[in-house]
């Protein structure tokens, strides 16, 4: 009977060992499942981050194309203003040339056709010494022409 009891005890120990091994495997499986769940969550987080970055990239690309269009518009406006400035400068140069010709021609005294019969009265101021005493102007009377 002792042999039977030993055999039974040995079987019970073996069963207990198998149960412990089963419990260990179950714990390991549970740990693997938790790890899988964690990896899946990480994957979904990375996918969300990727879609956010892609949206940000397309937004930046749209902003860049908008800025490029604005730059192109401003460059066209600058070219137009430069052409307008060149046109105004040419017009100014033309007017300046015409005005300077007019000024040159208007300051050249013309020779009188009949000689003048009398001189024009020209006022002149007193000397500096007399100005301090009295502020006056004198006019000369016209002289009768001889001739």
C-alpha cells in the first residue's frame, strides 16, 4: 500500500506541477494579449499621428501655393508700377525739356522794332546808410528823347 500511496503522491505532485505550468502559460498568454493590445493602441496612435501630419503637410502646401500666387501678383504689380514710374519719368523729362526751352526763349530780350521813345521809370533804393535814417524810394522822371 505504501507503493500505491507513493505513486498517488507522485501523480498528485505531477498534476500540481502541470497545473502550475498551465497557470504560468495562462499568465504568459494574458501578458502577450496585453502586449498585443498595447501594440495595437500604439499602431492606431501612430496612424492618427500620420494622418494629422499628412493634413498638416497638405495645409502647408496650400499655404505655400497661396503665398507663391501672392508673390507672383506682387511681382506683377511691381512691374506695372515700375512701368508707370518709367512713363511718368519720361513725361516729366519731356515737360522739363519743354519748360526749359520756354524759359530760355522767354528770357531772351527781343530787339525793339521802332527804337524806344522814352525809358521806363525804374525805382531804386537808397544806400544802406540812408536806410537807417529814412526808408524811402526815389523815382527818376522820364527824360525827353533827343532826336
